[in-house]
């Protein structure tokens, strides 16, 4: 197994018109997806730390192509 990196990206967004926390999170995720799709600059902060026992699958469970 190879060593790898655990990268945490943090994006802060303000959302109007949401009636619940769940709706606000969904709306923010949708806005982020649209921004990425349309090549809009997204402000974020990042942190990375080396991890060992890193296999070829990402931690969040989606297989890489």
C-alpha cells in the first residue's frame, strides 16, 4: 500500500430563502456544483496531511477512474 494525503477543502457560502438547515445545505451544494460547472472562482481553504496505509480507493468511498 502507498502513503497518500488526506485533503480537507472548506467552502463557506451564504444562502437565502432556505427554511431549514437541510434545505440550506442542499442549496449551497447546488450553487457550488453550478459554480464549478460554469468555471466560476470559488473561494476555499485547504488543509492536507500525510496518511499511511493508503490504498487506491478514496476515503469517501467512490472509486477513482
